[in-house]
């Protein structure tokens, strides 16, 4: 069984036994129809969604001094090494970055902070040599510049560890090159995920549920997805663009719950509404059922519109974009999400 087949199969295992999370089939059909209409009326692809974000590097352009293939790959890997846990408690000041007269929070603040540093200090911070010796004070300088930030990013020291690990592994096994890592995967996104999970311990996003291993690999998958979205149309070729699952974080499940796809038990819902951090069992059920739900939404779209190109990755991007849409943030804030301090998402 392949790596990503294990992700799908273990998600289905959890879904079939979940005690605190269930799925609404009518809502799945409704969301499938809603997303199908979006895909029919707008020319959307993962490449377009990626390129439309002004913070992302784009092949053939120079953004924040990033234009060559190696630096683009390094930028994406740098970001996805620490693309986790941006939520903050109500009493905490939200981590914020100001970049080019715009205010960014969460994941976008991460991208903005890195770009700001690259523009003023150069791209040496992307190199494996620099990352191997990264200190907390150096990362704090990058992510929390005094004049253009407020608040504190969660899990700073854990992020330092992840980036230092990345530098050491890249240097030891991949000639210090993220592009070499990708090229050694021979045009397979699944192999990219497999290599990242195999060589970088901080990407081994797994759990145990009722005695069975459950696999998510959110950050490893999103790294492969971002490489494909950025470079898979022109610079690089991949033979398995639809192999990835959705990326089980806390925002996409929040949208799935808001739209009625995921239903929570009274006990779990009360915990989420109170902003409590939940137990691993409930966390695994939410994440696994999210993967299973997106697979069902995908099949629903494919069943009714076989000529539309759609993948779990594209559905994830659409759902995550909905979560990040400024017009829906107020409404989304009223929808509870699961809180766990983790390096995996």
C-alpha cells in the first residue's frame, strides 16, 4: 500500500468508528454542488490560486528577490517547515506583520515576515548552512521585526528546532539543496511526500487510534502541493497531480463544520466553544473525518461533472480560501475550531 493510500485508508478507519464526529451526506452533496458551480464559473487551478497570492514566489518573476529555481524551492520548504499552529488565545495579542502597507496575520504573516527579511537582508537565510546553526534570537529577528510586527508567534523554539533539523538533513542527504530533494523524486509528488516523511522527523504526522496507526502528513503533503502549484505548470513536471489528500489542519475542518459537513457531539462542541484544547482522540477524529469528507466531496463533483478537473488539493485550497476570505472572517470567528498546540499543523 502506498503512503497516501495509507492516509486515505486510516482516515476511513477512524471515520467508521468515530464517536465524537459524524458527517452529513446531504451537506456533502450541497458543498459538492457549491464548489462545482465555483469551478464552472471561474477559471481556477491550484497554479492560479498560488500565483494570485502576492506573497508567493512565482516562476518567471522576481518577488522579494526570489526568482531562481533553487531559491523558490527553498522558500517553499522554509515556509512549510514552520507552517503550523498560528492560533492564539483570546487574551493573547495576535501576531501581526506589516508588509508593503498591508497587515497580515497567521500563515500570511509568516510569508510576509520572510519576504520582508529577504528584501532587506538577502536570501542567505534560506540556505541549509544558515539553518543548521539557526538560533532563537535569529528567528525572532526574522519573524518579529521590532518596527513592523506586534504580538508573539506561538511555539518559537519548536520552529527553531524544525528549521535546524531541515538544514542538517538537507546538508547530509540532499547536498544542501531542496531542488535536489525534489528532482530525486523523479516527477512524483507522492515520492516527494515519502522522502520528506522518511528523512525529516518533524514531518512525521501520525497518531494512534484504537490501537491502529493513523497517518496525516499534513506539512509534507502541503510542501509537495505548494511545489506543484508554484512550479508544476512550467518549470517541473509531475505525473501524479491528483495523488494528495486534503491537508488536515484546523481551518478547513472549521469551514466543513460551518457548512454542516462535520457534526460534533455535544461534549466536543461545548469544549470547542469554550476554547478548550481537546484530547488526542477527538483531534484525530476531526482531522481524519475531514480527509474522508473531502474525498467524498471530490467523488460527488466527479460524479456529476466528469469533465471538470478537480482534486482533493484544489478542494482544500478552495475551502481554505473560504476560511481566509476577509468577508467571511467575522462569521468564521463564530464557528469553533479545535485547538491543539502542535508542530504538525
